[in-house]
């Protein structure tokens, strides 16, 4: 396919774009319980208008677009205050939680290079519940991830386990407020105390929780301490494009002070082109997400967020109670906000996810680990809070359906995986195996239970390699 020789009429363009969405999940109806954070069409409209107003402006050079400097610093000041930082706390807007977390690791690495010359191979200590973006940071930045187990009942990391993993090469501790998988907050004050004792930096990943937990706290709900009010917390990430309800491409990374933030930045005068100074990862960067974020914070105000959080919180409590009442299902741990996971000791939860998908719902499958059973994850947001009863109704039906269905033959799949592992070319054997369960070439799979089963049984590094093979074929 080449670029069409002659341009196409704009009606045709928009009709085609609309058609491309035909197989997408219908998020507007509130049947998607991840990926989308919908504050309702009126607020979305305000965000969209602000976004398109600044779509073309380029944050690469604040001297050319002072508007973007103002937008960014105002949003960062609002978030810093929300996270109980003082005027020393500084930060930046980034394109997402992954970038924020990667920058926190990059800053720690370069801070250590400047202040800890004895460190030969930098390490960061993180719980197994920490987001994959830290492993991505480790991979990109050559920092060794030292993964610590968790308490299998509370799903929190034990501070003493973090302490035990510290070595002379440790430069950074990481914990979550909350983690994505079970929605529980790690013991931040205890870990912060350990960080201070050892003179270490400590990053709190509040990508999903930063806004929601802060508003809960302000409304008087009990919320564990997780932000800059805790001495020893040196950086925090908080996503605007999750429970800040901004448009996608907006997150924040905040540091305790400028002395630390300095190590995030990159400047380069060694080329024939313009002198470059990038505080974050991107260089050319649209003003759209910044304006969308600024608009939503100002349009909703605290009271608007209180209303949203209260609605979502009540819906979550009802949903959790409803799931507990379905025989065979149980919610894991004590979720701090509006995301949680549930499992079953008698039912195959990946089949349950497929049964829900056939009824038009998306809920996210989570593989097992030595500390967590396989589970299904649910994130409630303002756009799906009204669907709690309908979700519970279909969940009850789906549980019955899966109970009566032929169970997945886990033993047989284990045997096939073992066979593939022993073949002379394991990757080819796995590709063949995945082909038989509907994942090959450029086709997207319809049912995911078998695929999830195989991925869950495989050793992590092989599952990673297989997924890369698949995507390498999928995108032509
Ligand atoms: C979503 C999330 C991230 C990553 O954010 P992206 O915006 O998807 O890059 C990191 N940490 C936690 C806890 C998250 O929930």
C-alpha cells in the first residue's frame, strides 16, 4: 500500500476512520473496565477543545511558546500542592506514567553517578507488584532491578524485605500507591525511613493513585500516607490521564527539590543544528495534552473531583461487595481506591473473562506469580460507575456458564508447553502452539483463555520472548 496518488475527500476520510473503530471496545457505554477514564461527555468536550487549541504548539522551545511554559508550571504547582509538597517540590509534565517512572530511574542513576562514585553497577529495589515500566527503565538505562516478594495476604511489600535487598550498589527504592494489580498501597512511611537510614532515593509510583487518593484524603476518608508529607519520599509520579481525567499523553513527575530534578534533564550543544535542552524524554512535544490537563483541573476544581471520586468510590464498594457475594469469587486484599482484582479457587478465571467479553465487557486478566493467584482486574471510573449492577448481573451469569462449560485442560497444556520447551527450536514450537490457539500472523485473537493459560504456564522470559515474536508479526 502506498500513499494514495490523489487525496481523498474529507467525508471519505472520516467515514473510513469511523469504520476502523467498528471492532473496538465500546468504552462510551461504560463496559470497559481498564484503559479508559471517562469524566462524561460534557467534561470531555472541554478537555478536547483545550487539547485541539494547543495541538500544534511545540513544547520543545518555551521561548517560542511561553503559553506552554505557563501551562506546564501551573499544572505542576497544582499537583505538587495536592501531593502535599512545599514550594521546593518541582516537576514536569510527561507523556505518561511510563515516561514519569523511567525519568525517576534516570534521575536516580545520574544523581548516583554524581554523588556515589563507589557504585559500580546501579541497582534499584522494587516489589514484584511494581509496574512494568520500572523494568523497562532498567532495560533502557542499565540499572539492575532487584525484585522483592510481597506478603501474599495483604499484597503489600514488607519493609524488612526491601531493607534486606539493599546492597552497596543500591541507588533507589521503589514502591506503589497503589499498585495496579491489587490496588493496595505499600507501607510508604516505613520504606521511606529505610531509605533515609541508608541515604537512598525513594520513588513512590502514584501514577494511578496520586489524584484519587489525595481527593479521598481531602474528603476525610482514611488514606495511608504516601506523598511528600512523608520524609524520605524523594520523587512521585502521578498520571493526569488516569484519575485526573485528562486526555491521554499527560502525567507528572515530581521531585523533592531542584537539586534532584537537575539530573533528569538533557542538553546538547554538540551538533550543527539548534542547541537542544530537553527536561523530559521527548523533544518535539505537542501542547495538546498539557492544555487538556490544565483545562480539566480548572474546569472540575476540587469540588468537581470530589463529586467524581465519591461516585466512583460508592460504585466500587458496591461492586466489591457484590463480587464477594458471588459463590466461588473473592476479592484480593484490601483495595485502597477504585481498582482491585478477584480470583476463584473453583473456576477458571481466564474463561470467565472470555464469557464476560462475549457479553460485551472488558475485564483484564492477570497471570499468576509465586505471590499472587491468577486473577481478573477491574478499574472503576466515572464513565462506568453506573454499570455496576449490570456488570454484577452478567458476572453471575458468566460464573454459571463457566461452571457448566468444559474446563480448560490445564494438564494437557502443561504437557504441550513441556514438549515445546524440549524441542530443538523452542520458539518455533511455541509459535506453532500459539497458532493452534488462534494467535498467529496479523490476526487478532477472539478468545484469550487458552493464550493466557499458555503465557501463564511459561517461564516469564519465554512469555516475554513469545509476545515480542507475536507483535513482530502483527505489525506489518
Ligand atoms: C498505569 C500505570 C503506570 C504506567 O502508566 P502509563 O501511562 O500506562 O505509561 C505506572 N504505574 C502504575 C501504578 C500504573 O497504574
